[in-house]
């Protein structure tokens, strides 16, 4: 899973890693990404980690911010 590759050797506590993995899965589901090798999965993982590194830990906020920023940058499109 892309998120674990990015978190390997990082500064996040185990609880944070679980939280980020959960948020990552929710964002993938929201946009309809099933294949974890899809390039969009990597973009989503990077965005979730970036937001967490900035200090956000609320799962709903992380999910919403990730979706918003990815859609604004047109890096990913949500399923209708």
C-alpha cells in the first residue's frame, strides 16, 4: 500500500500510522480507486501524509482536506 511506503521510517507514532491508513482508504473509496498500483493512489497517499505532517490529525478533516486539495489541483477527480 502506497501509504505505508511513505510512512516507513517516518516520524509518526503507531496510532498516527493507523489513522493515516484509515483516512487513505476512505479517500481511495470516495474517489473510486480500487487498484493500489493506480498512480492516483500514490497522489492520495502523499497528500494525506503532507496534511498530517502539517499537524492535522482529525480523520474527517484529513479526508475532506485531501479530497478538496486534490480536486482543486485537478490531480484526481471524484466519482459522480
